[in-house]
C-alpha cells in the first residue's frame, strides 16, 4: 500500500463517515484472504500502520528442534536470526515481500473491500434512521421514475426511495423539490436496510404541528388524537391545562398562518382543529364540526345519537360520509346522526322457541288441533264441490219460478 491508499481512506472517512480503523481492519482481512489463496499459506499476518503509512506482511512459524513442515516450522538457530529471544515452542514472525497477486486473489481482495464499504454504509444508515424513526425528515428529489412514480430522495449523505403507494394522491414532485416525509419503520433485510418513508401517516401531521407550533413543542398544548384521510381531510383534537391559552387558536395561528403552512405542504389537505373534552357528549359534538348539533345523547356503552337540523344533516354526514367517519375515528365512538323530529319506533322481534320449551303434552295437543282443522277444511272443500256440481236445470227453474210469475202479474 502506498500513500494514495491511506489518502483514500481519509477521504472515505470524511465524505461517508466510515471510520478509518474499520476500513483498515477489513483491508487486512482482504489482503490475508488474497495471499492465502495465492500461496496456500494460513500462517500470515498483515500489519497496517496509518501513522507511518506502512503495510507489512509477516509469516508466522513455530520454533522446533526438527522441521517436519517447512511452511509452518523453523529450527531454533534460524529463529535466532529474526528474534534473539526465540525459544523452543515460540512463534516467530518473519517479514516477507509478497510478489504481485494474481488476477483471482486481487479480485477477491477488491470484493472484500467493496463489501466492507457497503456493510459500513448500511450500519451507518441504520443508526442514522433509527434515531429518526417516528420523526419527519426533509429530502431533496433527485430522480422520479416515470413508470412507477417512485421518487428518489437525498437525505443527508444517504438516498432513500419514497414509493408511489406512500405518496399523497395529489403529490406532483419535480427534481429539486424539498419534500417532508415521515419515517415509519426500518426493516433490516439481507440486501440492506429498507427505510419505510411515507406521507400518509397521521404522525406526519402531528410532527409538523409540533415543529410549527411552539405551544405544542413545549407541552402547553397537547394533541389528544388525530383522524386522517390522507390528501383529503384531517381532524385533530387538542386541549390545554392552561386556562389562559386557546389551544385551537394556538394551532391555527395569526391569520391562519400556521395551519395554512402545513396545509400547503400537504397540497391543500383540509385540517379541522377541535377542542378535546373529557365529557363524551361534548367531544362528539365538537368532532362533527363544522355542523351544528341540536342534541347528543348516549344510546350504548360507546354509542351516541346526534340530532341535527335538516339543513345541517348533509354537513354533519359530509361528502360520502367523510365528516361522520372521521369524527367516529377521532373520538373512538359510534355516532348515529338523525334529523330533527326523528321518532324511534320499536320493532317487534318474534321470540325464538327452543325444543326444550315444548313438552310431549303440548306436542299432542297441537297435533289434535291441526287434525281437527284438517277435517274441517276437508268438509268445507266437499261442500263447495257439491255446490259446483249442481245441475244447471234446477237453477233455471228456480229463476223461472221466482221471476216469470211476477212479470205476468204485472202485465195483468
């Protein structure tokens, strides 16, 4: 190794943050591996000195009375030439000047060094992003894949991919744009760490408000919960223990500057900020804003019915049920919205009869009733058939007897 190699290690440490000691250790392993492959020797040690900028290779041999293995053993007289204190059984290091490596050993050394650099980069990347898990980072768009829509972001000294599935539906990035993303997870795979970045997580909203609103950052205003439909609408419940502070006003800011800045970063996503209340009825009523509720009452353990005026019904439900859906997710309650004048009607539910409720006497009684009804129906059907089969002459004579004399009497 010459001075250029040590200069390269200094540059690698400065640019990528890879420690020089780590790389020296890996290079020693790479050179030993290459030399062993080239010479079939296993008793080799390599020493790299970054201060003196030297690289030396030593062959290690055991001191014996009689040599049986020339590659690994040396007699005492020969060992004294390299170390005056050498004794039988000691290991003596003999500096060697290796010839140029062959193509295959040199390629092996190169691959070991490259692998070491990659492993170091992965470890540094894991350490960096593990500290940022659950936080937001700002990346610069470097590349946009025209087929998949994935965006390659430069974050610090690393690059990471923001996949299309984790982008907002109205995100339209250009190369050079600054993009805020939320680090939701870091997966350690065999090919390297995978950083899951997203713009869909509710944590993105929370962290953006923490960075934008000092009252939230110092704990004066507390975010209770967030319900979000990314790219469309978000509801956020806040409260404070300081009676002199308006938690909603603090989040909105003067002339809505704070909220507008966050909404702009999310390409116009609407953000509703409501006041949290420990009283469920008040909390549910506030969650349905901007709709005005006439009354809210409990109908179950975690179920509430809300009465609104007819003109507020569509506003309370929202487009495609969005407002009611977000309110339910925000409060964790089931919300039933009804218009003014709603009257609850009881529906009759037929009781279920099990086999255990019917004894043998009941069964026999029921059978007798069904049998008598069957006999009655049979008799009735026979009577109807007799009437239908009556001769037509009798009917005509009756009509004549009743009708003709009366007509003749009128003429007379």
